[in-house]
């Protein structure tokens, strides 16, 4: 059996592979590993791993304990592993918050920084009931399944539904003034629905909506995201304006149905870009048709709405606005949303899932524009 000091070093090195399930970084990097004690036993070494949780009621402590034991037992010469859980001191938490914020003590919105590489998409619609939240949830999960680091802000404060659609039931973990968002299907999620009692309405005026969105962006530890999706409320109200102010580099994805009435309202939602100077990435037409048993398509809500919105927004903005995809009506899409596991995971070969994955991959492969980003150029004089 290896010497005690050598085995202790091996266990410590192994602990670097244990990832905190909320922050998604090694516990050794986060300063959570307090101690490793090794005692010789008849069948091998008995190891005690001391770990300091970020908060006393950490909801993921059982998962963390299980992972630590599993990793510890994989070290040659270890016969047993016991995890001694403690709690970080106020000084440790302050140091952790500063570390996660990149050395900045006060909260700030990382996605508004000029050097941010995160693509930010605001999913908008003119009216409710067009499936905007379903589209958002499925796009997020599809991108995460392709290996991207994805976050979702449920910015529909009055009509939040993202927690249900992604199967999130636990609240964020609070580390003093920092929130660690729950993770579902490898997607980090935050919503006002995590803070209110079931069935309780949110009755707020504009300034409170703006402050809530600001906190979701600044007070939540998002880490290094490839893509951030915001599920906006219908229309062109306070939240849409606040998104443009707080995230000037965000881009719009407009969701509509083929119905003429819905398309006309969707155009108004997209036209806000002319005032906020946001780019419109494209249009997603949802509920495009219902496929019949004989293979024919029943166009329940008419046809052509998505193409019309894209064409008219392109004319209005003077830029290309493509129709990103058409998502057919699918009972499985609705059922998956109710069950908290999006259809792109439960029925990946269904027509709706295929269409949504194609839209997700189109958005994921787009490069960020240069607006607001430093180019690293130095002016010279002749």
C-alpha cells in the first residue's frame, strides 16, 4: 500500500475531478476542499474528506457527497471514504464570490461587456399563445445536447412557464448576494417562478420588472456561457425595452404562427428593433401544420405567416431576416413541455424536434458581430 503522504496527495489530486453540480467547477478550484485525512486499516486506507459547502442547506450536497465518495474509492489503496461536510465562513464566501466574478466585488452584467463572447438571443412574440416558451426551452436543451454551455432567463415575469417546461422545481442556491441557478438538462435556468408561491400572481409595475431582470443578469452566477436565451413576454412593453438597455448586443428571434392575425402582431414585436437598434436574427413559425395519418398536412392556422413576417421585417430594417424554421403541431411537443423534458430529448426523431434542432444549430453556429467589441487596433499618425 502507498505511504500515507503519497496516498493523501493522490486523493487530493483525484478530488480535482469532482465538479460542483451548481457552479460547474472543480471543488478544489473553488476552495471547498478543506482537508484529506488518511488512516491505515486492515483492508486498506480509511479516508476522511473534509468539504465546506457554500451554504448550510445546499440542495446538491447529497450529489456532491456521492461524487466525492466515488472518486475517492477509485484511488488505489483506499478502502473507505467518509465525507465530513462543513460550511464556508463569511470570509470564504466573499472570496468565492469575488473569484466567480473575476475579481470584481460588486455585481455586474457579464454579457454587456465589450469582450463578452456569449451570443444573447431574446425570443420575442407579438402575442401570447404562439409557443414562444416551448421554442425557447427546446432551443436551449438542443444547444446543450450539442455540447454548448447554455443559460435561460425566463423574462416573462407575469406569465413564467420555463421552470415547468424544463422540469425545474428547486430554487437557486443563495451565496450571500449571489445566486447559483438550478441546472436542468445541462441548462442553467432562472425565473421569477422560483421565488413565488405556486398560484401567486406577480403584481409589479415597470421599475420593479426592470430591477428583476437586472438581478437575473447580474446577481446570478452564469459562468462562461456560449449562448444565453431570454424568454420575453409578448409584445413591446417594459421588459423588451429593458433587455435592449441592459443587453445592447442582444439579438431578436421572433416567433409567430401562420395565422394572419398573429403574423401582423409579430411584425410589431419585431419592429421594436428599429428603435432599440437590435439585430433581428430571424423568424420561427410555430404550429405550421398538423401531419395527418395519410401523410398530408392540415394547415390548421393557415399558411405563410412566418414568411410574411420575415419579408416585412427585412423590408422594415433593411437587413436580411430569414425564416429560420417551421415547427409543425405535435402532441408530443405539448406533452414533453408539461412533463419537464423537452421534445428534442424525449422524441428526437419527431418532425417538431427535428425542426427545432435545425433552428438551434443555425443560431449556435452564427458568429457574434463586432458591434461594441474591442478590435485591438492602435491608431497611428502618418
